[in-house]
């Protein structure tokens, strides 16, 4: 049945519906995730937060994201991608909305602690939704279009931060930061879209032995009558898989986890972004949110840029290019933060340049983390790699706080002489990811999931030979 999908030359309207749904999911998912960065810019001075308290608020979602990716990825291989998509969207929206009722700094529970607790649950939903979003979309696509479609699905992810920046600049002064959290309920719309638009993944259904349902799912994607899709005369039995089987593929484990950790620099800089603009440029929180609009626009442009290159250059070449570019501009931004050319801040300009490459790399890493596993373990493998990568959401904000001075108050001009080392720390994770693509990663460009399955189920010597014959990075 899958051969009909692989023979496609043009995507159907239903496949484009799925792409739109995936894009909107990433946008709203990361709007809820990055929203706290703009809220922190408003409450840091009012609540007299220290770097340590601010870091706990920011890294709490990272702590939740690690088990969230592990758990929801495993569940998606058990009960299906579609159901987990719906459940994680509800998880994310409700956890964000609850924070509108955060008590003040001297309430029945300290406000920063309340935010930290529910940010933990935001992280669980955020990681789960992303871990299942890409496998669901990829499993409806032919191999020759999977790379750019996967990258395209992630292009609006930075628009979640852009939406937060716009609301922080123009709406927060009217509705307050608590009102911003109520807007976080919007991902509930994803539940309706998936419920009425998208069937279960045909590849997952085939693996579970539900071949008639798989035929209907493929027919939906191809927009044909199910009866024109011929069931194979010999139907494979349902496959079962244990989470522990992931470790039978050590190269996938190492490559997926190390490339996933590239988000350490990007997430750390993004979550602290508005607060750093307040400190470095001595502007108001609303003005800092306005400046972040340009940073996130650059991130979106960077993702469209790499979408055009991911097939010609391959996953490895694209990942190396973006990793080195992001590291270079991040280091410059840290050490030149106090330099102005006329009235233009180099920190602002270099932050925009870093955002271009730092965001683009995740349009490579995200799809890649799902492509390097056999079908029966795809969501679990994506969850493992993304879960380990999500530790970057902990060590990123925490690393910046420790380097700048964890117990000092967050205020303009505080410890900015350490911004160079802090940003070098962020850049090191991009370099590590680039090295993982170069030295460890296999190229998945142009290979069907069935070919990848065949390589991974082959004896070690045959698998190694097949991997060597895969298209090389250019």
C-alpha cells in the first residue's frame, strides 16, 4: 500500500491540511512555551527576582520536557500519533491558562514558585506535542518530499515567540501579564482540527495490524477511493516494541541526542531574550518585547532558508552549516554587547544574525531526530532524542544565571561583563551538534522509511554497508 504514497509527484489538499495543522501546532506549542520569557520581563523588577529565581521559572519547563518527551513518545508508539497529539494539546493549554491565577510574590505560595510548578507541566505538554507532531506528518509523506515538508512544518515554530513578542509589546500593557496566560488556551483549537481533519498515521496502523484502517488513512491522504488501494495478499502481523529496544541502535541514540542538545543555546537565549534587552539596552519591557519581534522574524526567515537547502545539501550538510553559523554570531553577540555603531547596538544586530542560524538548525534537527529510527520505534526514538535535547531547556537558562550571578537581582547593567563567557557556553552546544552531524550522523536524505527500516533490521555488517551507500552530505 505504501508504494502508492511513495509514487506521488504532487501533494494533495489533504496532505497540505496536515502540514497546516502541524505548522499551527508548532506555532501555538511554542507560543505557550516562550510566553514566560515576556512575562518575566514584566515581573522581574516588580517582584525583585534574583537570577536564580528567574532561572528556576525558566528551566522548570525544561525539567518537565525531558520526561514529557520520553513519556508521550512512548505512548504515541502504543496508542497512536493522533490520540497523543490531542492529549498533549490539552495538557499544554490548560497548564498555561492556570498561570493566570498566579498569586503575588507574597501570596499563599510565592508567585515565582507557583509559576515554576505549572511551567513544569507546560514543559511536559510542549515536548509531547512536538515529539508526536513530526512523526505524524512524516508518515503521510513520500520520501522525496519528506525533508522539505518536515522542515516546512517547523518554520512557524519561531512565530510562537513572535506572537508572544507582539502581545508583550502591544497587548500586555492593556490586559496585563495574567491576560497573556489566558490566551495560552488557544492550542485547544488544535484538538478540533485534528479531531475533524486528520486520521491516524497509516504506517502506525500497518504496524498494529489494522490494514483496513491503514487503507482508509492512505486514501484520505491521496484523496482516492479506498477500494482502489489494493491490500497486499500477505499481511504482516502486528509488531510490538519495547522502549528499551532503542538502545539497540547506539548510533541513532548518540546522533539524535547530541544534535538535539543544540537547542541549549537557542532556548537559553530566547527565554532570557527580552530580559537581556532590558538589561543591555536599558529599555522598558514593552520596548524589549518589540525588539524581540525582529529577532523572531529573523528566526522564521532562517527556517524558510534551510527548508530550501535541506534536500540539496542533505540533513548533515544543512545541520553543520547552521550549527557553525549560530555559534559564530552568538559568540560575537556576547563579547560585543556594549558596542554601538552610531545609535545601532551590535548586540541587537548580532542577536538577529544568531537567531537566523540558531533557529534554522532546528528545522534540520527536529525532522532528523524522527528519521533515524525504525517505524515501530519512531515516536519513542524521537521522544528519547528530543527528551535528552530538552535538558538544554534546563542547562541553558541555568547556565546563563550561574555565569551572570545566580543570587544577584535581575537588573540593568548587572554582571554584563560575563555575557561573553555565557554566550560562548551557549555556542559550544551548537558546535557539539555540528560535530555530531559530521562524525556520527547518517544521511537520511531521499531514503524511504521502509528502506531505513530494512537497513536497521539487517545484520550489523549489511547495515553498515547500506549506511555508507546513503547519499552523503554535500
